[in-house]
C-alpha cells in the first residue's frame, strides 16, 4: 500500500480584505469581504514506501502548501490525503511520530546550546527508548560525521554542519517519511554532496521514504529517481527523471574558451548559439557521451583553455515542458510571481 | 533645519498610522487616571492632608498622565532596533547630526501624543473628575519652562540608555533600572511633598522629579519663589550634565562603531 | 506531555541563559530594581497615609505580591510565546510546532519558557513571605491549602488572559495593543478593589475576573470587607483560574485550527 496517497487535493486561501482607518482591525475581523487564492488545484499522486520523490516547481507554485498539508500543518479545502493510512490534520500528533521534517531556512536546534542538548530533548519529546536512541544517534554520527561538533553550541556551527545536525535530529525518532524543504539551500558544493550522499544512504539502507522540495535539479538527479513537478498549483509532470530528460530533450549549453580563435569550426552533434571569437557557446543534446567525444575531438585540433557547462534551471525545464505540451510558456518572470486572484464579495 | 523638520513630520505620521492603537491607548490612559483618582479619594477623602485636598490631587493625577506623553525616554527603543539591524551605520553617514535626528523623531512622537492623547485625556478627565487651571500666570509660564526641562532631561536619559547599548549590546538592564528609578523618584504617583525623609531629600537631588513632579507642582502653584528657582537651577544643572554625558559617550560610540566597521 | 518533559525544557532554557551568565544575573537585579520601585512607592504612600481603603502596608504588600507572583508564574510560560506568536507565524517558525507529538499549546509554552521571570518570583515571593509573617494570620491546614491553590489559580488566570490575546493575534494583526490594554486593566488589582465604584467591582469579579487573582483570596484570608461583592464568592478562587485557562486553551486550539484552515 502506498504510504502517501493524495487524491483531488485543493487548497484555497481566503485573504480577508483589510480595512483602513479607525477600528480598521475590528472591521476586518467582522468583514465578509475576501479574495480567493488557489494555491493547489486538483493534485493527485501516490508514493510507495521507500521511494524518494523530488517535488519541484518555481516559487509560489504550491510546493510548500502541499508539504504543509501532507504534514498536517494545513487543512485541505477539499480532496483526500492519507499518510500511512491516516488523515494528517486529524491525527497530527500520531503522524508526528512517523514523520521527520527539515526546513532548510528554519533551524529546529537550540541556538545557544550544544547540539547534543537538542538531540537529548528530542529523545524525551518523542519518548525514544535509550537503546534505540543510542543506536540511531550512533548511525547518524558515523554517516554524517557529527562527532567533531556534537558538543559545540549551534551558533558556532557552519551552515553545512548545522544542516547535518538538523538531518540527524529529524531522524532520531526513526520516521518512516522524511520531509525536506530546500535542504541544500545556501550550502557549498562539498556540503551539498555530503547531504545528498546521506539522503541516498538512509533511503536505500533504512528504507526511509523521502519527499524533498528544491530549486536545485541536481538534488533530484542525485537523490530522487522520481520527480513531481508542480506549477501554478497543478501537477504538470510526474515520472522518472530519465523520462523528463527524454521528454524535454536533454539539451545543454557548453561554453568553450579556446586559446586562440579557431575561426569557423565544424560541430558534429550540436549547434553554435553564440560566437564571440575565442569563446563559443554550443548547444546540443547530451544523451550518449557526445560531450566528451566532442571535447576530445576539438581539443586535438584547437587547444582549449576552459570549458563550462551551464546548469539547466527548473524554470528552463518548465518552460520547455510547456512548449512540449502545447501550452503557452509563461515568461520566467511570470513564473515567480504569477498567482490567481479572484475577488469575491458577499 | 528643514531635514530635521522632515524627520519630525515623518515620525508624527508614522505614529498616527495606527488609529485603533490610539483609541485603545486613550482608553488605557483614562483607566489609569480613574484608578488613581479612586486611590486618592480613598486616601484623602473629603478632607485635606498637609493642605492638599482631593481636587488638587486629581489635577496632579491628570497632569502626570499628560506628562507621560512628553517623556522622550522611550527613544532608546528606536536606537536599539537600528543598532541591531545595522541601520545605524546608514544613519551616521547621513548629512545630519544623529543625536538631533533622534530628538526630531522623539519630538514628532511627543507632538503626536499631545494631539491624539494628551488633549483628549485632559478634556475627558477634566469633564469627569474636574481640573484646575494653572494657579497663576507665573505658574503657567513656569510650567512651560518645566515642560521643556522634562523633555530635555528625558531625552538625555533615553539617549544615554541607547548609547550604553553600543557597549552592552542591549538596553534591557538599563531600561529596567532607569524605569524603576523613574517610577519611584519622578513622583508621578506619589508627589514628593508626601515623601517622608530622607526619601524627599534624595528625590529632590535627582533628575527624575523633573519628569513628573516638578511640572505638575509648578502648574498647581505648589512650587513657588525661592523653591522654584532652586529647583529649576538643579534641573538646568542636570540637563547640562546629562547632555554633556551623551555628547561624550556619542563621540566614543561613533569611534567604536568605526573600529568595528559598523 | 509529562511534567518531566516540561522540566527538561525549563532546564535547557536555564542552561541557555547561563551561557550569558553575567547578563542574566544583571538582568535579574535590574528587574528587581524595576519592580522594587513599585513596591517602594506603595510603601512610601502607606508611610504617609497608613492605609488604602482599610488595608495597611503588610496587607497591601500581600495583595500586591500575590498579583506579581502569580503573574510571573503564569507569564513565564505564556508571555514570550503569546507576544511573539504573530512574529512566529510570519516567519514560519510556528509550523514545526504543529508537527510535534504533543499539542501545539503545550509544545509552545514549554519550548518558550522564560527564565527571566526569576526576578519577579524572587522579589515577590520574599515580600509575600514577609507579609504573611507580619500579619500573624491564624494558619490552619485549610488556609494553607487555600492560599497555595489561589497562587496556582492566579497563575492560571494571568496565563489565560495572555493566551486569549495570543489566540486573537493568530486571527487579527497588531494584537499588541490588546496586551498593553491587558496591562492597564491589571492596575486595578494593585489596590483593594473595594475602593472603586460598584460597577467596576462587579466587572472585575465577572467579565474580567481579575479580583480572583489577589483581592478576593487575600480578603478571605485576612477577613477583610469586599465592597459590594459577597466575600464568600472567594471560596471559588481555586477553580476560576483553571476554568479560564481551559477556555483559553480551547480558544487557542480553535484559532490554531482556523489558522490551519486559512493558512498563514
């Protein structure tokens, strides 16, 4: 049975119209005027136990609203959610025991106290038996390499160390599902790698179901075989990462800096998009190792000084998906700010 | 001068923006006046203690409720907030003298308090409980002068608290301590004439009496002649001393800020 | 949530404050000075006037310290979470509270326990003890139990008021005015409420039952007059606070659910 089952999920926010002037707050309180914002519209998906799923979309797409409903923080306007067989917002406290959550931007650790104090409190809050606690902590200490800063106050930790501590704490009560909201945001490459490695490990070895929101497609590629893409409140893609690539075409842009201007060159598998003499940008589908082939071929003829591969942004992928599905692609600026408002007055 | 005027106006408008707050604050102040009137009625009754009757105490209570609006001490909150957010570096770089900017903002707030709180509170309280005009023309003039002293001294005290936070990084301790001293020695609740010795003598030497007792007593004609002159002299002395302290600390604080790199 | 868990939270908060030991101790002194001043003003007044509405200095000291002590006990758990609630919601820090295995109210109050009220408790506890000794009350077991329950009830009452306003702040913005309004209402019970008009006495026993915090229990113990309010009503003191606290708890739950339905 699926551990997360979502059917026809909708969430509308009512925004009360604020009144100005004397007793404005009082009038706002009794006012019936509001506007409706549809944050999530008819979303359905199901996640099996032990899956790792990336939940992506631009800002304001409804990502965190969905996560908040899955964790029981918000109540859906309509539709059904079952998490481990229970309705999250009706069984928030029971559900709390089987889910762990990491919010990249908000620490759940005690700022001025050693990391271990937060862990011990967590043990008591969740009533974890001493033996289980020691075993799980031992696992986390080893895989996340916590020992060097376990006794240090949280305020002295680097962001990477803090995130490792947050992950460990979220796992102490051995949750079945781990929710992660932007777990790698702001981290350097090394720290990101370490976090991704850890998430892969707990997903594969401990069978923890992972649901992850992110802006970084690399997070998805390295952790989650499956991807749910949401935009403007609706699911627009739900399949494997490999399938996404074959759908949108795995096009990448490579910028090559030659030692000297090679002039007009022949590019077998790609097209030249920008030509600035010694610096050329080439776009091509990367499906069969043709990058390396191209580079070695070029390097034999013209000395190359530097190569950089442009990361594909989620916004780019979404725009491509739009084009594929025959809809009009929104501007990238619209993706971030677009939201539906409908004024209602009664 | 025009730029300070702008800060004054901005501060006035900022405070006036929340009108629900204003209403509740007026009601709060009226409750306080009502409570104190009841207390003095219980204490004095229909007679008089040391020549002071209930009606005079009512005037004293209303004057002190009004005086509360002219206390600029609270300005340390603004400075503290700006110090925490780091905005203070921008303030210092502006082509205005920061202490005067703070004064202009505090005066803007005081003006707002005067219009939206003092006036309605005095009118309503006077209608309900009764209120006496200044004892004489000279008492009225003396009151205006005392009010000026009150504002300058409270500004200096508030600013000193703010400046100390440059070193202690919080205004918490000083604000509590100074708040306590003000409660006790300003005479805002118990007039200094009812203080037993040695408390009366101590209170008369401290700057806090100017934040409540002195303006009210001057208005009521309880402080006249040589007493008044001596009191004002003490006030001016405190004013100068405190303002010199702020200047000294300000110079140190800015150099401190430069060393820390803002 | 068990009592040991509550204490665990409190111990961590104390440990946290001890990271800045000097600042904490100075803070305790500063607050003792701050509140000490209000006691001194009352003392000076009673040096001059002997009594307020028939209550002399030790009696007023009992009345006032009972108010501050119960406030400190209640506010230590509710002041910080309730006054910060609006901010917590805006910053999203309230969300993790909702996915803990205990009720949001208990999690929030335990987690944001404020050790800073130690100053109030030390000063007012000492003054309460002093006044009780001064007053030469004929103590019976029943009176001791009654006073103890009254302190707990008063703490609940203060906590209930702060919680009610905190709940409202989940729905309307700028609830901070209400907190300030609450504090000016509290000024009534700095004095024996029999000095106020009958309407106010009734108001303070019914709609805003602040009289149960200190005036009614103190009057019962001291055998004082209670104005237009029948003194025997003081016997229900131990239940008024808990009942109000329960109502406040329910309203907090209601507003939390509303927040969950409406979203931040």
